[in-house]
């Protein structure tokens, strides 16, 4: 028997979640059954989309079940195998979520080829957030020569890679994030203009200051006033990739804006929402390009690491107050 601590959804939040919405439980795992492996996670991911899954509403992903472990990406090692092709010590990525260890059919996990990157990068820059950046910028916003690119949530897991891909391709990049440390990081990764949105009382004017001729591409991680500012500064025929709207994830009523949505029409903005899981076909091209950019030192990434599974709710809640620079991760074991 192996012991595993897990974090379960205790109740559904209204507005911003609180620690009371989560509960800690310990389970005993038997030896893996035929066809199964036992995995001990080293790293688990907390991501903003998990907030939506805490609600009891149908969306592109099903709600988390009350009383069950929260789901999400993790990277760990096989500690016992009763399945062909898997041996103790193999590194795997899985989606069994906020738990220290689990038993699962071998077919339900993915053996990880780390390509020389640290394993936890496959929850961040080389994982789902990385593929989101690549898909949104290249496929959805259809980046083209000469584009000026505005990125909100620019110091986060997705946003920081969007900025660097655009820079690697020679574009002018404007990034917005909250606070001096994040602005310093944006400068370090080569962003041309970094806007500390928390220090600005008029985001639209701040964006105009940095891009007087307007923007061609907006990569939206935030929504609300950031989307309004982008619309006010949109060039004719600009393209908006609507990736996330984190400023509204804890709203209890309908969102206030963007009040200037009419600009989508007036400026012939092509604005397209996307869910990264519908673009998995891009993953081989993404990983090949990313490996090249990392070797050429064109891409850097940051991690904010919280230790121990019982701190997972704290790490998750920190996403909504900007406690993370780069990818928020939980280190286990
Ligand atoms: P991040 O690493 O960017 O973490 C979240 C960040 O959002 C925080 O650090 C904070 O940064 C910022 N933030 C939180 N609340 C607000 C607010 N009210 N106003 C402005 N900024 C805020 O997360 P990810 O990179 O994982 O995700 C970024 C976005 O991409 C999210 O909206 C997410 O839902 C979306 N996403 C969409 C996917 C898709 O398939 N469409 C897939 C993956 C992610 P700061 O301190 O700068 O405010």
C-alpha cells in the first residue's frame, strides 16, 4: 500500500474561491492491477481555466465533481508497473490532477521525452500554456510581417511565450502586466514597451503612447478594460486572438464591458476565440520551433514554485491576484 494526499473540491465558490472550497484527503493505493502503473507526481500545474470547472455550469470542459480530486496536468515518475512498456523510473505526464500519487491504466498517461528541458517545463513553456501561445499567435491571430503585437497577462505562462515568439519573429511587442517585478521581466525578455496596468489610470491612453499608429494583433489573456484599450487602439483589419478573460473569472454578475465592442465592426477587426485542445495537431511543429528558440536563447521562462500538495489551493488562488511570475507550479514530494 502507498499513501497519497489529494486535494478535493469541497464546495462550489461564488466569486473568488476561498480555502474552504478545498479539502485535503489521504488515500491508500493498492499495487497496480494488470495493465496499470503507479505514478508519484513530482510537479502539478494550477491553471486559470480550473476556476471555470469549479462552477456547476457546462462549458468546453466538464465541471469538477464535488468530493473528488481536482483534475489537471502533472508530471511524475512510475514507481510500480504492471503494464507492458512501462518500467519503474519512467517519466510521465498525466491528467489525474491534484494528488501526490495515483494508479491508472498505462494508456491514460503519456511517456515524456524531455528533449533536454526540465520535466516541469512540460506543464508550462513546453506544455499546454506554450502550445496555447503558439496556436493563438500563429494560427488564430495569423501574425504577419510588420505587425505590432499587444499582449495582456504578458508576464504569465502563456503571455511571456507569446511575447518571445513575436520578438523572435522580429515584431514590435507591447506587453502589459501588474507590478515592477513583472515589468522588469518583460524588459529582460525583450518586450519593446512594458505597461504596468496597475500604475495606469487610463490603459487606452497608455497603449496609445506606446503604439501611436495602433496595433495589428491583440493576444487577449485578460478581457475587460484590456480588451477595451485594445479595441480603441486597433488598426483597420487588425486581428484579435481571444485566449482568456481572467479579469472576469470571479465575477458574480454579467461583465461591464467592453463597452466599445462596436469597434470590432468599425475597424473590421478579426477577433477569434480558441481552445488549445482543438489545435493539438500543431504540437509537433510547436515543440520543434520551441527547441530551436531555446537553443538560440530566444526564449526564457520563469516559474513560481509553491511546495507541497496542501499548498495547491494557495497556488491556484494566487493566479487571480498575480502572485505568479511565469508558470505557477506546485512541487510535490
Ligand atoms: P498566468 O500565468 O498568466 O497567470 C494568471 C495571471 O493573470 C496572473 O499572474 C495575473 O498577472 C493576471 N491576472 C489575474 N487577475 C487579473 C485581472 N483581474 N486583471 C488583469 N490581469 C489579471 O496564467 P496562464 O498563462 O496559464 O493563462 C493566461 C490566460 O490564458 C488565462 O486567461 C487563461 O484562462 C487562458 N488560457 C486559455 C487557453 C485556451 O485554450 N484558450 C489555454 C490556457 C490558458 P498580473 O500580475 O500581470 O495581473
